[in-house]
């Protein structure tokens, strides 16, 4: 079924690039937070808000990456009305 193959390919892509994207977002968030400390007080809030958003995005990407196999198997079960047999690479 083409839908199952598509879900499996999306899962594999996410498992490959998810951790890298997550770490990049968290590191960029840390850098933005560090830069915020060097800014005047009227601009500091903008930098800190950006830093928190980057860090939260990194955590969300990490959580989705960790649950990618579960999400793919549940999606396949809902679409095909039978249990999924997704094989990890």
C-alpha cells in the first residue's frame, strides 16, 4: 500500500535528521540567550524570547523523533485497519 510506504519513508527521514535538527536548535537557543545578556535591557526581551522559542522547538523535535516509530505504527493501524509491521532499518 503506497500510504504505508510513504509513512515508513517519512519515519526513516525523521529518525535520521531529527536528532541533528534538535541539537542545532538547542545550541542556537543557547547562543541567542548568551547574546541577550550583552544587549541593552529594551532589546534583551526579544533575544530571550527567541532563545526560549528555539530551545522549545529543539525539545519538541526531539520528542517527535523519539516517538516517530510509535506515530508511524499508529498511523498505519488507523489507515489500514490492521496492525502495522514496520521494520526498522
